[in-house]
C-alpha cells in the first residue's frame, strides 16, 4: 500500500506565506509544488518542474498570471497549459505542467492530490476559528513521519512529562477521565476531562486563592492529520461557566513533506513571548522525542515494530486505523480501475 491517502485535503501553506502576485515553492508528499497568488486573489498550484527540461518553475517569474520558465521561456497558466512560446511558433499544445486543485480557506491553502473529480471543498475540515484577530500563524518542519506527530498530539498525557515548564497540567491528567468518540463529520475526538483538580502553576497567580479547577483538553482529528485542540480552565463546581481564562482553540495541522519529515502548521498569540513559548513546546520539547522515535523506527513500518498499546493510546490508534482503512479503500479502487482498463484493451 502507498503511504499517502490521496483523496483528502491537505494543507500546503498559510496564505501569508505567499507573496502578493508571487510564488512559493514547497515539498509536499515527496514532490515539489509551486503555489502562485494570481491577480484576482485566487491561487494556482503547479508541479514545480517545467515539463520541457525539468528545471524548477519557481526560479522563473510570474507575469500577468503566467508562470515563465527561466530556462527557455515557456509560459504556463493556472491550468498548466503552455500559453506562451517566446519563439515564432504557437505554444505547443502537448506541453502541460501538472496541477492540483487548491482552495483558499481559513487562512490556509488546501490541496487535493487525488482524483480532481472528487475534490469537494465542503470536505475541508472546519478551522473557522483560525480567522480570529490577534493571532500569528507559523510553520515548522519536524523530522518525523506525519503519523508520529499525530500520535504525539492525540495522546496529550505526554504533557505531564515533556511540558512541565511550559504548559504542564500539574498532575491533573492522572486524575482525569479519557473519552474517544467520532462525530458526524468523521472527526475523531480524544478528550481529557479533569474535575476538581489542582490548577497548573501558571493559573495560580490568576486565581489568587487555593481554588480547585475543572480542566479539559479536547483534540479533534480529521484525516490525514488536521487537528484542533481546545483547552479550557474554569473554577470547579461552576459547570465550566466561571472561566479562569477564555477557552483556547488552536490548529495543529500536519502535512507530510517527505516520508520522514512533516510540515507542522499552528498559530499563537501575536506576541514575542507567545512565539518563544510555542518554539519551546514544539522544538525543544516535542521534536526531540519525535525525532528519536523516527530514528528508532528507521524504515520499519509502525505495526511491524510491534508497539505496545496503552489505554491512553486509544485516540491515536483509532486515527491510525482510519488511515489504514482509507489506504485499503484507495488500493481497491485502483485495482478495480486497472481491471476495467485491462478489460477494455
């Protein structure tokens, strides 16, 4: 089976990563792609490789919504068609650059690497909360397979060990209850709810007394690895109405760069302190563990390594199994299409 499920929406970039009337080159699912911001505010996504002599189109220039190759000057429009030939001849109709459907939504550029006929924008997960004011959007490249990042995010019990000085929950998760459920959108939720527990250290100064709190960590996952984390903290016994701080919701969206590296898209408050804290959590605390797991696995399949499975892994394992089902479904569809093609020959 191929590792990537193709008939899904993946995130390629935040919209502010792409210059106005400019281009961005990025490796996604092992291939180089070019995202161009066009004059009408829409976007085009082409393979970052000229079909003539294979040089990166991103080394060329974007003029009047046409991407010009730097090598021989051929120009390609948003559909991948060659529409400009600098020599005294018509543009060669047989020369085309590969394209992918791309949709601008929730400040992100979402692409569909599978069958374009199935690319329904309604299937993009709801990240409408990303459009709130006062936030900065960021990206990191993490040295690990994208499902290892999902494991990390879908099992937040590691916060008690890795994130003690950043946003540790002060032992409360050991007293909490976990629930895993699937909603009508197909999302898998891994929820931790801690009631009447000691507040985390950072909240004690806000409370200014010895109050206990109710705390919740709810992670929503959509295939392939688009996650949203809700964090809440309220005074205990108030039915979560007396909030210590406003409920926080943040995106954690993972897109494979290669089979061993991943783009990690997230946001944080638009302050230097928040940016520093985010880097501490993701780069200093999470990434070394993910890298170590990737090194230990090497090229071995996760299941071939016979991982020990704990009760707290329930959300992560359910996500892995969903992806396995989707891969098998796409493999069966390819086999059926191959059989139909053989029959028609």
